[in-house]
């Protein structure tokens, strides 16, 4: 049985995942972000690495397919003229699988 403390802790961890994802997306889409910072974020976004705060983990906890999010992000970066490295990395992955549920699928 989960205690109130455990539930609060789970909610706090999930909020941190959402905050990391939201901030990263906001920065990568902001034309004022430095190329070095944008490159670092793009490497995180395109990484296949799994871990507690990997891009894939943050997406899955929000009910979003990571590859679908990457593709949407590259499209938006392209419209803003910011898609150089991100587009090449995402295109090399191939199309996203069909998402099942979640807010974007």
C-alpha cells in the first residue's frame, strides 16, 4: 500500500521530469538560445540513452512517444529556420511508430 508520502514523492519526481522536458523544449525552440546550448539539448533529445532523466523517459512519463515528439520538434525547428543538426539526426532514425494513447497520439 502506498503511503501519502510515497504518492507525494512520485508526484514530485514526475513534476521534475515534466519541468526538464518543458524547459528543454522551450530553450531549443527559442531563437535566442546559443548554438552551443541548442546543440547540447539536441544531443539529449536525439540520444537513445536510457536513464532516469533521459528524453525518452521524460516523454514516456508524459504519455508521449519519444520519436513522434522528435519528429514534431524537427518540423517546428524547420519552420523557425533552426533545424540543421536536429533534422539530420531525426531523419536518420526513420519514421516514428504509431503512438498509442497519450496527449499526442
